[in-house]
C-alpha cells in the first residue's frame, strides 16, 4: 500500500469533502449533536452601570457587607453550647476534623463568656456583644452556615465568589452586573479597607473576575484623603476643565467605535468618566463634618477602640444613602483567626466592631433605609469546640471549622428577630436547616429581585452564574 494514500492528511481530505463527511453531518444533526451555527452580533455588546429591571419585585436596593475575615468563634458569640461548659478541659468524646494537627488538642474548651436572651425574640447572644444585643429584634441569626473547606482562602472564595477557586467575580460585582447603580456620580461598588493593613487575598475580595472590568470594586484609601487628586490644578478649574473633558469624551467615543467589543477599553473609559463626576460627589460623600455629634457618638467616633471601624460604617451608610449599590468593609489580614490568645483577642475584636455594627443597623432603621438595605456580618468560617495551642490558659485558642458556623443579617427583606438552623450539641457541625454558601447567595439575590439561575454571563460559550451549577435553593424561611 502506498503510505501517502493512508496518511492522516489524506484521510481528512478524502472524508471532509466526500459523501462520508456529508453523511456524518446528517447523522449528527439527526441526533442533535451538531453544533448550532454561531449567530453574529448585530451590534456591539455594551456593559454599563445604568439601572436595570429585575424579574422579581426587589426588597433590597443596596448591601453593606461587614466581612470579618479569619473566623469569629460562633460558640463564644452566637451559638451557646452548655455541653462545652460541662465538658470543659475533658477529652472530646467524638471525632474532630482538625486543620492544624501540630497544635491540636482533644480537650474541650467551654466558653468563658455568658449568654443571655435578648430582645422580644429572645435571641441568645454573648456578653461580648452588648450593642448587638440591643438590635436583636432586627436580626436574622443563621447558626447553620457551611462551606466545608477548612482553608481560609478557599472558604473566603466560596462565600464571596460562589466557588472555592480564585478568579471568579465577587458578590458585589455580580450585583452591579445584574442591577446597575442608582448613583451615576459614585462607584457602584466600594471597598473600605483597614488603616492597619490590607485583608487576606487583598484585591481578590473585590475583583470582577471574568465579568467586564466596569463591575470591579473601587478601593478607597483607609485614611484621609480617602480619594486622591479630586481637585484639578488651579489653571484647569472651571471652563477650562469642562472644555478639556468634552474633548476627551469625543476622542474616547471615536476610539471606542473603532474597537467594538473590547470590554477592558469600555471599562477604562467608564472609569475616567466616573472620576470626573466624583470630583464633587465623592468629596461630599466621604466628608463626615456635616454629621451631628450624636451620630458620631452613636458610631463610636469619640472613642479610640471604635473610631476607625465606626468611621467606615458611617461612610458606608452615607454611600448607600447616595445610591451606591454595594459597600464592603474589611479587616486587616485575618484578624479574627484566633488559634491562640482567644481570651484576650476575641474581646478586643468585639470591642472594635460591636458598637459600630449595631449602630449601623440603628441608624439605617431610623432613616427608613434598613428595609431596602441588607447589612451582613460574618466571616468565612467558625471555630472548633476543642482548644488549640495547649500551653496554658492565656495562650489557648480554637482551630478552624467550616462545617457549622454563624453569621447575621438585617434588613433588605430578611426576617427580623429570627434564629435559623442549629449545630450539634458541641457547635461543631450544622445539623438542622443547613445553609450552604450557594444557598446564601441564591437567597440574597432573591432579595434584590434576581434569580440565581438566570443571572448569567456568557464566557467561552458557557452560561455562568454566581451559584454556578450548584444545587442552590432560595431559603424562604430566611425571608420576611
């Protein structure tokens, strides 16, 4: 046989243009396996932040996420477990899934803090949260959260982007994509970081992932001035700057028409235009000098422990008041990660955040904004019922636990004065009315009038969602 007649190239040429190729196409089409023809776009796709309609009537218009990275201890703050007190110091009688085996211990660590019923609803909260106790009747407390991945980064990805892997859009970006923004002179999505340092994963907390860049979060400085270069040089102020901006808009429009479909270019042009609008709006939004003294004291701006976090909570309220869609307040690193010295470190974190967090709920409510604003408080994991670092009472802590932990939410269509779900008698695993991270996302989107299955973005021919092929469900019990 002539080797050239049976080569791969000969085979493909003979069959691609012959009856065999036609027959194969016919059979594939009959069985529904033939790829559909690609329909050309009749006009360029344009992504922007103009307000968009929703498939369901929205209860919420904005969200403030108080993200406590590191893993607040649920059995010391939100989920009282008398069994831990009874077994304090004794060997744990069951199986524990440790994250750090080198410092692990099987000794039960009972909570050293007392719990008491709060509000008319009788929600049991820790003595470390006296201010939050005053708004118990406005809260939905979820005691059965679960991601199931004990690593900080992966669990944070799950709660913030829907999957345990990097590179996906954050929750705030999805809301901007699905809803747009009511404020056209302020960012739709603002991240407020700590003056003590950046959070774990840094920019991946507010990334737009593979969504167009126009939906990425805008990070403002943790100290004054919050945004640099708001004032134009003296020789450009007034009419000179207006003429210059008009020329730039025309040049950008022409350039964009020459490069249709380039999403990064669209995002960059949109960001420059927003920057011009922010010269007046941002200065006013971040200026707290107009806030009355009683509001400043409400948030704790008059006290050192609460001044920073209270300032950022007050800024968040001012931003959503002005139409910003999503505000994210982040802590330094993973400062709630109490593997050791939990007896001093946990009270310190609560002293910084308890008053400002509760005051944000109170302030939004008295302004008539709580019904349309979701306030969320929680970390990416909780802690184990046994102690870690068994080197004396002052040094002990708790290891990671993502199989059952707590978070709270208020406003925006969520049920008030309600406790949802349970962990086992040790606070180790969620056993009743479990809320996976994707269930949380599906429920949250419904508050904004969105359907988690139909809020999609096409990438490489695949329709992608926030919950993304997960068996997610809207938990109706959480909704008012």
